[in-house]
C-alpha cells in the first residue's frame, strides 16, 4: 500500500483563493475515510504558481529521510510519484483524497501545468 505526503500551499495568493478551506477539506476527508495513517498532510510554502492556486502537491512517500531545509516544501522536485494540482477547491480536494490517496489513482484532469513563476509571496 502506497503512502503519501499531501501539501497545501500557504502562500498569500493561495490563501486568498481559498487554500485554508482546501486544507480543512483534506484534513476532514483523510480523517473521515480513515486515511490518516497513509497520508501525511502539511502546509507547504509558495510553489511560485500563484496565479494557478490554490496549489496542492501530492508525493509518494518513498521513505527518504525528511530534510527540514529541503526545497520540496516550496518547489516541484520532479520526483517519481509527484503530482501537482492547481486551482483546487474543497470539492476537488475530496476527489483527490477519494481517488488519488484512497485508490492510488491520480486525478489526471485536475493536474496543474506549471508554466511560469509569478514571483510573489
């Protein structure tokens, strides 16, 4: 069974766009579906795609040691199993938890396509 790390951006643009509600939905959905043991939820820094927020990154947990200074909390790393979701809403987050986290089936139509750095946050 795969394990995941799910990060919801806490940058100011994403927060203004509803990231707090997206985070709350992720927390509630993970808890409600009994998925907390297989998915670590946290708030990431700004990923630089502010105009596409709220942004969410899901990564497969490969057991690599967590480095507190790692750039993974504020940039896409290009790792296998890394998925970037943009323009997230609580409804979309419910779907990501139900399909990606619960069934190991990333929701392709919700994938974000990072195209530029907005330079804010």
